[in-house]
C-alpha cells in the first residue's frame, strides 16, 4: 500500500462534472472577475459561518492583511498571536504595519494559552489573533473576555477550521472578523488560490471590499490606497460546488480521526490529539507526538506511509523573525511540540483499510523501538 498524507485528486475528480460546466459558462461569457458566483458564494459562506458578511479575496494571507488594514493597524501597534502556526498569520500582521508579539499555547489543545495572553498585554497592544489550529478552535471565551477587559479586538485565524465550533458557535463568528483560506489542501479548497473574510461588522466588511479592489467603491474613484486582492470567478464557482459537500467531508474527517483515536489508544510513547468537549473539531490535520519523530517518519515512508510535520520550526525561531529576539526557551510548549509532532494521513477519501494499515505500521514501529 502507498498512502499519501494528503490527496486532493480524488475530491476534485469526483466533482469534475459539476465544476466544468460552470467553468465553461464563465469562459464563454469571459466573466472572470466578479460575477454572479462571487455574490452567491459570499452569501452562502457567510451563512455557513453564522455571520452576516463575507468578502471573498485572493487568499487567506491577504484576508488577514485586509482585516488588519480595515481595523486601522498602525506602526507600533502590537498584535498578539502564537508561534505554532503557519507563517501567514504573522506575515499579514507585519505587512499591515503591526508588531508581532508571541504567546505560548496550551499543551493539550495546542491553541493560545489565555493565561500567557493576559501577561503579554502592554499599553501598545491593539488586538489578539488566536489560531484555530488543525481544525480545533482556540479557547475563545477567556480570550474574548480578556480582550473586552483591555479594549482590544479579536481576529480569528480560521484558515484550518471551516465549520468547526466552540460551544455551539461557528469558527469565524466569535471575533470582530475572521480569515479563511481556500488553499487547495484546506478543508474547503479552491482549484487555485482563494480566501475570505467573515465578519459581524458591516463597516469592516465595507472597508475590506474597498481595500480588495484598489480602494474604489465606484470604478476609478479611489477612497484609499488599496490592493488588488479580488477572488476570481473560476474559484468562486468551484467553491460554491464544494461548499455543499463540506459538512459531509468534515463528518468523514471526524470518522477517520475516531478510527485513529481508537486504534492508536494505549500505545506507550504516543501522544494522541485531545478533543476538548466544548469544541467540534473538523480535523484539518491529525497530529500525534512521539520521541524520535524523524526516524518514525522515515520508517513509515519505507513502509509506504507518507507523513508530514506541521510545523517543524516554530515561527519565533525562523530566520525571518530573528529581529524579534525570542531565542530558544522563549515558548517551551511550542518548542517541545515542534520536535515531536508528526502529521498522519487524513483526508475525506482515505479508506478504513488504509487508516488501519497506517495504525498497524505505526504501532509496529513504536512498539519495536522499545524492545
Ligand atoms: C493556510 C493558512 C493561512 C494562509 O492561507 P493562504 O490561503 O495559503 O494564504 C493562514 N493561516 C493558517 C493557520 C493557515 O493554515
């Protein structure tokens, strides 16, 4: 057996006959930018997230940057986030002119530690960006309570958490705004690059709409210096088709995760992901922790199972952020995790037999190491 850690070909092959006629029509009408699918997708995705407003944009990184610009981030403004995320979260903060301040994560859920958050707040703090990592939301109630007490905004990085829930509330509906990515490998993936801003604020939605389209509300009349961050019609058409299947894909991801949790339970030296009872996980990634992770990764590869690392080097230790001056030892939970984590194969189309095979191989390798 050869099992990839992600396979997006099966999903796209299955939807070929639904997507191609829409693309054919777009090609015929040459309606590549804007158009009926943009408005419809924005309406449908807003409803799916439980917010009144959605703006489709060029990608998830730009979605974050447009939110920060829309909120009026100024040079010197400190924005607090976590170091165990994809770099897009902090790239967007820096691009908008803000200063990144990291806080460590909770060792159980790998999401922002509210206690660490409170102690990182200074008079220059403007906002907080929790990341709903691997498909599970951060602990939003204490984060929002701290934000309110200090007069700060909360922006959710929901790029890995389409339709995840926290105490019955959807990811992306709890902060002032949230950013989603539709990068092809995400739970809802475009056939190219795309992203979205979801927000409860009509004013912010309006600012993002203007910023994404060269700062104009009326063509050739520019209110502000904006960007070209629009989402193209081929993507919004494909995303509308895929959004219909997202609930069942997420359900299937939960089945796969349940099988892993069941078949891998009780193995000495293997730490399984924790699902907090308050939260509905959508399993963007299934990440375990173990000693000697690099060797296990290699041995699994030899047995036909590909795995990955999300993420191998925490952001505060990246060369790009050397000037932040956070050396090794700054965020011990994140640093310990980074050396031990391994992402197992998980996608909606993976079969029970394939998951069983992965479990058997992993069990064999981990047990063998202790003999
Ligand atoms: C994918 C991702 C992004 C960025 O999305 P792009 O569409 O690739 O720009 C931002 N944050 C997190 C946590 C992500 O996983």
